[in-house]
C-alpha cells in the first residue's frame, strides 16, 4: 500500500458541461470518496484456487481452438505477453506451456455475488463494471469507518477470507482517479490518490493509460503532440472538442483530475461494440475477414468477462469517402459462442462485397443484451464513448 491517508476533499469542482462555472460557495456539495475494486486475474485465479495443479502455471481461460479467444490470463501467463481478447493461437505461440481451461461462468457469477454481498455491507452505491470490478461510493459508509482507505482495506481482507482470492483497490475523490489508482499496485495492492495530488498524478501519466482513451485515440493524440496528461491539460477546450467531439470535454476535465460522474448502481449497458480505423484502406473480402477477427474477439471477450449475452449482431462499415453503412442480424435466442458471432458477421460481410471503394473502418456490435442486473451483475459503460475501441 502506498498511502493510507484518507481523502480530505476541497470544494466541489465545476460541472464538466460548464468549464468556466464556479462552485456554489454558500452550499458546496459534499465531495465523494470513491473506491474502485478490481479482482486480480479473476477467472484464472478462480481456476487456480479450485485446481491446485494449476497454481504457479500459466493459465488461460477460454477456448483453445483456432477461433478461440482468451477471456482471462493468469499472471504467470501475462509474463509471456498473453492478454485477454487475444486469439488463442497467438497466446499459444507466445507461451507454448500455456494451459487452457474452459470457462465456468456459473462459478464466476457465484463468486461475484459473494463479493457483491461484501460491498453491500459498506454502501448501497455500487456500480459494477463486470463480474470482477466495481465502483463504490463510500462518502458515507454503513460501517461508520473513519476513512475510505480503511473501508477498502477491510473489503479486501473480507474478500480474501471469504473467497480465497485477492483484490486490488484504488481510492480517490472521483471515478477516473480511483480506476487509475487500482492499477498502480496490482496484484493484491491498494493505492490512494488524494485531492491535492490528483492533478499532478494525471500530469505525469501517458495518455494511453487513461481509462476512456483507447489505442486509436491515443495515436491521434500522439499525432497532435499530446503524449502526457500535462500535454492534454495544455490544450484549450475548443481545440479538444474540435478534434474529439463530445469526448473532448471529458478529456479536458480528467487532465485536471476532475470527474463529476456519480457512481450509478442502476446503469446497464445496452450494447457492446468494438471498431478499428485502418491506416490503409481495405479492398478485398479476405482482408476484411482477417481484420474483423480481433474485433469480434474483443467484443466476445467483454461479454464473457461481464457474463452477458446478446441477440443482435451489427456490422458497421465506413468507406474511404466516409460513407457509413450498417447491417444487422437478430438471433431467436442469446448468442452462445464466438463462432455464432463469426458466422453472423461473415454473412453480413458477404452482403457488402464486392465494394467499389476502400474500407477505412470496420466495427461489430452485439445488442439485445440479456439483463445481468436480474442476478446482480450489471455491465456498466464507464467510458465516455459508447463503444470499446480497438486499433491494430
């Protein structure tokens, strides 16, 4: 743990929608104390917990077939460069000793419910992002503990005692910084970013580490000379809006350590998507098929992690002249596997070709999602953009 001091917060920041607005000095809003809890290599850790033969070995949860995708990787596997959403054939090439384990979502959901029950002992304001991570607003905690750090420490201890698993926690005064903090001391760590340190912490980070800035946006920022939080903070709001649209406002404020988004326990994701803008336009069907494989893998990996399923597959195609089309197929029941998504996308793609002009972007979205909140699992969209971004 890096810092055990609690959060003593300044007056409320101005609303992101009014960058020049001043807070109401007569009645300042109470500042939040936010915890982000992230289970360490959750699926793989559950498998290693339940099967002693897997402990200490590189483990990948997912399918080992040609079209399989890694849903989660143990830290031993990550040392070889194996990551979630990676095609299984690539993972095997990086780590020949990799052990593939079929996912057991009923077990992961049961463990997730145990963890969620622990959270509920401290606050009703819980915003799950997937089965293995969540935001908690503990500005007022039900246990009456004196600090947010103490709450995070106690929750981590109870998770270990109840499930035999470890969790990392980030503590700060907003969601953006709490999310960043939880990555600092993984695995099995805790990190606190206090208000007086928030802006400086952001300034020193590369923008590629910011939650809500994916590889494609980071590459665009790089071309604009924006490499760090300090570089981002140096840009005027109109400039950021010009180049990044509505997300420019979000980037303007997070570069200053400001994030006014509340913890929303009732927020449910309505769709999951990924897309890629290519450096070179695609012209042939085989090129497009190959380019879609990692995009599909990213979508399916998220669905596996969040424990959700959907019925409608949508293919998005943007041409070199920026003309955009979408094509969709809806299944009678929730899609059960990645092969079903691949087949649906292939059918939709066949209907697009041959093309008269190059393709600059492809995207895949799965919608008509089942309602995970019925079982206590909400897949919340925490990024400012509605889709997951992927750049190859």
